[in-house]
């Protein structure tokens, strides 16, 4: 069998130290930071070292007996996220547990930032949440993606499409991004746990901007209007 050819040719994304330092200092644009310029310089020096040495998973521990190589060092946050997913899956498969529906507000509009008014999508999602929680045998989780625009430090990086290249490249949960910033940990820290087939067994996407209604795995229908 011929060895497949890996197609490459995209430009390098590696930054030079000057550009790296420039971008890092942009986060300290406020004049009040001038009183701690020396400290900022030291932080940037450490950050540059970590960047050039690719410290993607700086905190690790032994994988343990459940893995093929128990001595292999795995990221601690990856292991914690995997454990949370397994716990959620156990709960989801319990026939005595309530049906859980994840509501996602996909509009970035918020009254906590410009334009200073809550979105119609948010209000619609909250109405749906009220209906669900008042229905016997149902629970609801609410994921408000407007916080990505209004709350400091909330970041969700895009999928890198590893599976479309080769399934073995996918290490669920995702380990391709900065581990403390990926979607799974964002959900885990909010008390909402993804399951093995995505975000939850039942999903209702509200306001994803495609202007269509999309049926979910549970048979519910999502509302997907214009952003806002």
C-alpha cells in the first residue's frame, strides 16, 4: 500500500520575539500599567520561553491503569474533563434520571455591553427554559454564548477538524487547543457537562444565525433566527 502524501504549504504561524512582545503588551495598553512595566517585561520573557518551547500541557500526571501506557504523562485538565464526561454519561444513561435539555443562546448581543439591550434570542431561550423546568421529568441547562463578548476571559477556539484528516488524531476530549480555554472545560466549569455524542443528549440551539429550524437528536426543534 503506497504511503499517503501529506499535503503541506501553508505559511508559518510562528511569531518572532518582537511581534510576540508587541502583541503581549497590547493587553497592557492602559497607562496605569506603566507603574509595573518591569514586572510586565519579566512576565513576557517567561511567556516567550513557554511559547517557543510549546508548553501546551504544562501540568501532567501518569495516565494510570485504565490506559494502554499507564506511565504516559497526560494533561491534568484533560484527565479532569474526561472524568467529568464519564460522570455525565453515567447520569445520562441512568433510566431513572430526568431527561436533560441543553439550551444554547447563540446570540452575542447583551445588555452588559454594546448595544446595551438584551437579545430576543436570550429572551426566547429563557422562555423555553421556563417551560422545560416546569415539565415533570425534565431538567434544563443553559449555555449563554453572549458571555464570550461581554465577560472577560471567555474564549472558545474553533475545531481544527482533526477527524477529517484521520480519526486516530482525535483525542476526545479535545487536546488540540490551550486546555484551559476549550469548550469542554468552559462547560465543565459552568457546571454543564458534555456527553460522548456532543454537548448533551438533547440539544436545542437558539439563534445560530442560519435562519432555519434544525431538529435535534431528541426530536425537539431549535429556533434559529437572525443574530440578536
